[in-house]
C-alpha cells in the first residue's frame, strides 16, 4: 500500500478524537503530535512539517460545527485540504508549444528512471489526453485521443552506451522513433540535430534524454545548460526518485536554481516510498510535480493529482466526500437559508442544477481515482454516460422559463408545460417528467442530509 505507514500514523491521530464534541486547543494537542510524528517518519522535511502542523492546528480550533459531521471527520478534512495545498493544489499540466514541436528536456541523476520516463511519456502523449470540458466546472477525464501526439525520442545520454540501446528498445516498444546518432557526438550537437529531425518529421513532441550521474557535478550542469540553450525547451523536467524522500525535494531546488526547470517527475511511487518526496517537492522548491511513475510498465506514468494523492494518503475518501457534500450545502447558501428553502419546498431547478453538477463532479472524480473505499471502479464509458445525462438534464432545464425553474410545481401540474420543455429541448415528455420527479426526490434527500427527519412527500405528476 502506497504510503501505508503514513496513513496508519495519521489514523492514530483521528482515533484520539472519537467521542469528542468539539475541537479545542487542548484535545487536538495529542492528535497534532501524532500528525507531526507521522509526517517526519514519512521523511517530510522539518520546516514543512512545522508549517503544516501550525496551519492545521489553527484551522482545527477555529472551525465551525457542521451539522452531522463529527470532529474527527472535520480534522480529517482539514488535514486533507492542507495536504492538497502542500502538494500544489491543482494538477500542474504539461505545457505544449503553440507552434513547432514541443520540446521536453529530461534531467536527473543516474538510476532514477529517466530513460524509462522518456518512453513512458511518449506512450502517454500518444495515447491519452486530459480532457477538461469547457462549459462548466466538470471533472477532467482521461480520454483516448484518436490522434494523440506524435513523439520523437532523442538519445542525449552519450556516456552510457547502454542508455542509448535501452532508449532504442523502449522506443520500439511504444512505437516512437528514436534519434540516436551515436556516442561520439556531443550532447548539445545531438540535441540540435534531433530537433531539426523532429521538425522535418513534423513530430508534435520531442523528448530529449540526458546523461545522469551519480551525483550533481559541474560537467552535468554545464551540459544541461548548453542543451537548454540549444533547445529552448517548452518543459525542462527533473526526474527524481520517490524513495529518496526529502532529498528529492532538495534536488529539485538545486536544479531549479542552477538551470531553471519547469517541474519534476516523481518515479517509483509504487515502491515502499514513504511520501516525503511527494509532500515536500512543491513546498520546498516552488516547482510542481507534473507526473508520477508508478511502476515499470509503459502505462505506469500519470499526471500528479494533489487531491487524489491526499485522498490516498488518508485512505479515507468516503469520509472526505461526505464532509465535502455537507460543506457544499453550507457553502451554496447559508445553511439556515437553504433549510428554510427546503422546508418551504423552495428547492428549485436552479439549486438542482448546482447540486447535480457538484454530485456529478465528486462522483466521477472519485471513480476516476478508483481509490476511494466503497466505490467501485467505473469504466470510461460509464463516465461518458454520466456526463451525457448531465448534459441532457441541463438542456431541459435551459428550456424552462425562469418561473418554471423556481416553481417546479408548475411543471408537475401541467402536462402542456412539460410538453413545451420537451419540444424546446428536443427531449421526450417522459424525460422531462422524470427530471421533475427527480427534483422532488432530491428535496427529500436534501431534507435527510440536513437531518430534518420528517419525510417530505413526492407529488404524483398529473396527466
Ligand atoms: P535512468 O538511469 O535514470 O535512465 O534509469 P532507468 O530508466 O534505466 O531506470 C532504472 C530502473 O528503475 C529500471 O530498472 C526501471 O525499470 C526502474 N524504474 C523506473 N521507473 C520506475 C517506477 O516508476 N517504478 C518502479 N518500480 N521501477 C521503475
């Protein structure tokens, strides 16, 4: 289990809050010590741990009560959000050049997995793209791009003949051409020729491997600087090994100061790495982790999602989702206000739309993750299905008048109105009726969510 030790270390923190009514300075002292210890044992650097613990403590004591959420669950949520923040918050995507080939220059010490990453990256770029729907803030989806990006690999590691051979073999495996003029040519020269070659071939992306050494030395840095000058890379990524913990973060910092990099790739996250690297790199160096390697196979490279990583570290996705749902309700409207709305049956199609989007986003995200306990894996087809039904609902709601959106009763009572919405949205009357029924079911569910136990009624639609 990835970061298993960290996960169980944190669990002991929550366990000390069972049965507590509210978080106070006193009762969080011991859990905070557990959190501190767990992070240090995971090899997170001390200044980072200090800032983290401070930030969590402050929020924990100041946090307001959320109905139905227990204090230990609240602390889990606060720790989760801080972990995500620590790791950079948002996913940091690869940048692509607007014109000409995108140049990705890879640097790193020997044995970190740099050569493997070259091929994995080509495989990743060829096959998959991160699709982010434009219209609304829906979940990003990994999709197969029928075209993908055409890639070329450049063998710039001339000191280890085996590295060149390895790159050629891997290139063949993933079906990507490898430019390798031999080991008698200077790396900067290879880089220049490689780029020319890529332009001729009209490759979308050219990935340049460089020599790794056992440790940082001047020759290595000078060589990289020269290659950077020649290539003007779109991305200069440092490949670091997750097993090296906070040392990885220190390396990213050094390389960034010395040559200026755009981010890091963290490899070997599948091993028994303790989490220190994943948690420290961004905070220590200011540079994001863009991709992570989680195995030796070509498909074992993926974008680094701080939020998913946070969920995995905590091993508590279900609790997070629950607290988030409760908080979402709190955020959308003042809770009292929403409660009143529901009590007076004012929860309308505008709220429905907001809620549906939220639920869809959380649901699908968690399934894409496939890591949240209690939630099965979902296929891309199912995700597309969910996305499609959301679009269908939206088009029907868009066909409603403002009055109908605010008073769904109008639609429940009038088949003529439902018919009009159906016609305008190009859907069937049955679909509209279903949507209206769903809204009333939602009212009942919302009531339950807020702990208002007297059951609501679902009106039968008149014909
Ligand atoms: P380089 O010296 O940096 O080019 O490193 P290589 O690409 O030759 O990789 C060194 C070793 O690490 C190889 O045996 C790879 O299969 C292995 N490796 C690379 N990435 C990963 C990873 O994400 N997980 C695991 N378990 N092994 C990896």
